[in-house]
């Protein structure tokens, strides 16, 4: 060991004397005197445990009286220098404590506080190191890629409730006139969603850690999703305002806020108090501690926790009921026993009472105002800063000047070793303080926390989540950068100009708060010394949580997707409605109108658009969710509401950004659904109507109508769904099928006794089925009404003819048809109208295909044959006195025109009419001899082209006649009877009159000849005046 020479024999270099004010001189590193012999062996280990609640008052990781806190550690910053004999300037230990307080005096008590926050890596200047690029996005993306495909395991009630909320928000978002209320609707919807999730996965916290207590997928997704929604749409399920008779303030003049809207600080406190309680709530234990709350080692821990979590009522109650005569912190102030006595006790009570009176004036208690960055809180923070200065002045006493701590030499300095290096003068002043040192320290810490001072807020935080949220919640809205005093007058003017400009926190508060939160996370988690301030990247829930707090919604959703596709899709939808999902594009058909697919690809719209960077898109999430929903048969909520999986899947697909893709996927999905009954068909069509999917609705309606036409015995539903499909050719073909069957057997088919309810509702007043259709689709109702007119006219004719055989309850039996002659004349008039309609397209003998007639030209010969009995009735006289007139002169002229148009029409038209006439006569002969055996379920199964108007196929009606069967023993479409249609009771049957004049050999030219003869006879009687 090399010895040190005697200082008396040698001159050592020394620092030249400097003026007393040496603020602008560089610090000298030359020692003014030789170090002691034991300089190299000075211990920096504290002689005992740290003072209670001085360095880490809020940490509760280790509990128990008299035991040191787990996270207590000496900071690794450079040693602090003291003022010595060489005139070295002292170090401002309170530089970071009162950055917002104007011109606060430094004192021995103020400089005694530790300026190094536990766990934070600091530079030699004492400031946190610059923020590094976060690795969380990369980690989140990696976790998402390694996860297994999502599955649908959530409760049915959660799925249905979430879809109801999202559907309502979608309607609100699509309504351009309701945009002003969209934000309020989003907040209300988010409150509903988080409530539903909390019911399915009750909030809980993992002990002494971050995240839900149980590492379950649904709990993790609810945990992350609820915070993500709170940051973008602050909400709550209950108003936060003290009652009118509260002891903490007057009756609030501010009206109660809606249950779904609130400021972000209050929303974050609610989330923190609900989802993050890593240790049991010690408030009751401490408040009821004997002999007094302040006798507990954890007293100040609970005070700080209550204040930082916004529970000022608890803070005030603890301070009022502390019982300072039993305070355990008296031991730290040099007392041999717990509790304060005499003047110190009196002054302690005075300063604590001053503190509680200030806290009772907090805007949160008086007016339920949680706008911490607002003007009311700004005034409140100024009052807190004044209270700090008054506390220091009172504690030191008037006329006393602060004296910095003295140390033997600069090499023995330690950032936390004040007790061993404090000068006798400073120690004596501390002992002579009017208010105990620990009381002053803890009250100043409490004030600093509420003012949002970084060091005081982080100090009691139990983990990185709390520290980051506290720094955001208690932020005053000001930017951290402030001009230095050394910049002079120009900097002052610049500062004033900046203060006059609007702050980002006032213009876009949510954006400013999210940026503040991201900065807070970086400050707390970048290279921390304390492990509780480090994100555990092995826990996926902490990775997702860090993503949310870094304002990386895409990364958070990517991790959430591995837990719950339901909650992920729901949050994605909300984000798209509000516009904070980067990949979401507005679904606007107006923007895409007039552009081709190539144009849209260039403009980054439409299916050909290049997707944004990243694997997560709204369309991919919704498509995956819809596919999983379609695999479920049914879902039932607690109220018993039953939803089918495909129904919810269609609703989800209807909200895709790409309209073309949505329609294509919905069409594929609905095409795979087995529609087995009218109820399901109506549900599908109603859903398509709500989603605006008109084309898909028509395809589904037509497909179901085809199924009914080939398998069902009911004609009404088939007609109804053909009309809803706007399938005019198939609708017309089906109605002509019924009309031709009725003409073929000269009776109404189906009979009034076998009519299905739907067809009856379409034909007879009040026509309820047609009215319902008009409310659903007016154009479909108009189409069906026109198409039904021909068939309905024929049924009225047969009802008048067969009036006597109709049941008394039949809707076709009318009071105006009570007299036989009147019924004959009405029937003749209706028959003439039917003939006129059938001949509309061959006016003058020329066929006009553009004319859409209600009855086909194929029916002209059969309808002419139906007029023959009226000519016979007119030719017969009653008692030789007066001839009964059935046809009027106009009727005769119409008949003559129809006959001439038919005979001069193209041969194809005449052949079609001839075919139906022959089939009608053959059906009369065949049914008189035997019964057919083909099932009536095939009545609608014939090809529409075979039975369509003007087909001209001679064998078509023979096939129709053969396919028709009357079910024996009283059940048939034509009515009751052992032999079916042959036994139908008719008022008359024109075929009986022809059976003796050729029977089945009757041809069209024979019918035309007889009609001409009847017209001539009738015209002769008219012109002859008889």
C-alpha cells in the first residue's frame, strides 16, 4: 500500500477561490484536502431500514410492521455533492418535485427528499433517459402468428347481446343525419358491451401481478377489450357525483352526467378499480387498526393508494381519524416511542386539518368534475402548491434559512445516505422543526401526487400498469418541455405565446391522453431497474395491455383474436364506426359509383384494392367470425330469444367494408341454407331486406317458390314467393297453370273447400295476404295483383255458375247473386270480359307479343264454348211469351270481334287454342270412365314453357289432363265426390250438350260455327225488337 505524504511538507494543488455566487462556474474536481486514510473503504450500506414511507411509501409487496419494503433499493445515480469549504454549490434535491410551483423556496426538508424514483434509469443530469423504440408490436405480431385458429366457445347470451349492440351502432353510423349523436351512442354501446362481458367473465386480478386472476381466454379478452374501449370512448354504467347532503361539498350545480359519458381520467380510475386490484383492499383494516390507524406501518401506503385511485373520501377519513398520538412514524423522527406529543402533535393536527380542508374542496368532490386538465383543477393545483410552500414555511419557522447537508468529503456521498452525512446544524434544525419530518414529507408527497408530479406519482405505484395510468390520470394537460431561464427574455415571450395557443389536451383530449399514456409507458418501462416496472413479455395479456397503452390497437386486436373472436370482432366494429381502426374504410356506394373495377383498384377502393400493411383487417376478422357463426345451429339468450347461426352470420357479413364481397359471401351462405318452411323463408327475406340485399332476397324467394311448386299441395305460398322474387315468367306460368286446369275441367281448381289460407287471402276480400305483401314489397304486390286478375275472373265465373252447390260459408258466395237470371247475366258479362282479355294480343288477327294479357290466347276456344249454354237459354221462351235476354248488344259485338280475330290469327295461336279444347273434351270423357292415379303434388311440376301462353304445343294440355288426379273418397282439388271432378255439381256444363253431337270429335271450327250461329240469332232478335 502506497502511503500518503504529509500535507505539511508539500503544497497540494487547490482550487482557486471563487466568488460566493459560483452558479455559472464549472464544478471543480480537484479535492481541497487529502482524503482520510480509510477513504477507499467507506461503506455505502445503510445502517438500518429506511424511514417509513419516505423512499417507497406506497409499495405493499411486503407487509408487516418494522420490516423493510421489498422494492427498497439504493439508486445507481452519481453521488451528490455538498457545499464544502471550497464553496461548491449545493444540489437542488427538489428540482423534479415542484416543477410547476412558482418560486418555491428550497429548504432542508425539501432537499431531503429523494429525487431518484425507484426503478427508473436516469442519466447523470437526473432526467429519465430518452425513449427507445418499443419491441411490443413485434412481440404481439409474433404471438398472434403462433396462436391456433379461433373457435367459437363464448356463451350464446354474450354473442346475441354483442350483436344487438353492434347492429344498433351500425344503424346509427349509416344514418348521415345522426352523426352528431354517434359519439354518445358509441359511449353508451361500449358501456353495454363491457357490462355483457363482465357478466360472462367477472373481473378479477392476479395476485401481486398484472392481468386477470384466471388465465382464461374470455377473461383476458374482456380485460383488454374493456380498456381499449375506455381509452377511445370513456364510459361508465353509473353516474359519479356525491349526493346532495355530502359532507365534502355543497350541492353540485353541474347536472348529473349521463350514465354512459364521462371524462377519461374518471373512466381510467373506474377501470383500474375494477380490473386491477393486485392486493387486498386494506382500507378497512387500517381504518379500524388499534389503537389508531396511524399506528400501522401501512397507513401512508393506504392513504396514497386511496388518493391516486380517486377515493378522496377515504383519504380524508383516514387523515381525520389517524390518531397522531399513536403514529408509528414518530420512531423515524427520533422518538423512543410511537406517537407525537405536545407542540408537535398540535402542529401535526393543524397541518393535516389544513390538508383535509383542501382535499374537501377538490372539484371531484364538490362538483363531480373529473376533467383533471380543466380550469377548476388548475386552480386546485395552484392551491396545493401554495399549501406545500406554507407547510415548509410553517415547519421551518420564520427567519430560518435552509442549510444543505454537510458531509465529510464528496467521496462518502450517497444518494440515499442522508442520515449519516447530515451536518449537526441540519440535524438540529430537523429536530427543532415545528412539524415532524415524516409528516411533512408524506404530506408533500400526497400533494405532489394529486398535482401529477412524476416522481411522487411513480413512487407508490405497485407495478408498471399503475405507474403509467397514474401518470396519465393526474396529468395537467401541459407539455413537458418548458423554456430554460437561461434563454432570457425571448424565451419568456415565446413561453407566453405558447400559453396563449390552444392546448392539444383541450382541442382533442382523447388523442392527447393516449399520447400521454404512451409516453408514460415508455418512461416507466424503458430499461427499468425494478422488475415490477418491466413488461413481462412471456405473458400474452401483458403484451396486449402494453399494446393498448402504446396506442397500438392493431397489435392488441391481433393478440385478442387468439382469445375470443367475438370480443375481437365487436371491438373491431366499434373501432370502424368511430374511425380509429387504421384498416377500416367507409362503406360508401356513392364514392364507388361511376368507377370500374380497374379504377377502384387504382384508387385503393373495392375488392382489388391493396390491403394496408399488417395481417389484421376488419374484413378478415368479420369473415372468420361469420364462418364460425354459420356453423352453429341456434343460439339462445337468457330471455329465451332464439337466433339461428346463419342469421347472425348474415348480419355480420352485411357490415363488411367491401359491398361486392359482402353480397357474394352472403349469397353463398344463404344458398347453403335449407329453407324447409315459410317461417324460415320469411326470416331470411326479412333479414335480406334489412341489410339492403335485394338481389339475394329475390334469388332466395325464387328458389323457395320452386321448391313449393314441385313438392307442396299449396299454390298460394308459391305464388307469393314468386311475386317477392319478381319472377314474372314463373308467376304467370303458375297462374296460367291453375287457369288451364280450371278450364280443362270446367270448374274452379282448387275448390273453395280446399283453398290454402294464403291463396284465399290473395283472392277474396279483405285480401290480407296481399295487404301484408304490399307492406313488405309494394312492387311485388302490384305484380301479383295484375297477374291474379285472369285466374280470379275465371273463379268468379265458375262461382256464379255453381252458386247452388257452394258451401254457405264460402267467400265466393255473394248476396248480389241470389236470383238465377241475375247470376246468369253476371256470369255472361264476366265471360265476355275474359274473352276480351284473352284476345287482346291478336287484335285484327295480328299477334302482338308486347301485349301482356291476363288470360292466354289458348283459352279462347274453351271460353267460346262456355258461351254456348247462354245462347241456348236465350233461344228458349218462357211460356211462349217473353225471351230471356242474357247477352247485350255490346256483348254480341265483342264475341263477333273475338271470333274474327281468332280465325284470322296465325296458325300457332289457333293450334294452341285447339289443343286446350281437345284436352277439355277428353278430360270430360276420361273422368266419366275412370280415375287417374298420378299424385296432385305434381300439378305445379310441369315446365312453365309447356303451359305458357301461346306455346302452340298440341300435346301439352293432354299431358296436363293426364297428370291431374282426383283423390278418391271425397278429397280432391275440385271438391268432394266419389269420382272427383266428374261428380262436381255444376250449374251447367257445355260439354254435356256436345256429347250427343260428336262428343270428343268436336273441333275448334265446330265451336266457332255454333258461336257464329248463336250470335246471328241473338242479333236478329235484338234488331227485330224481340
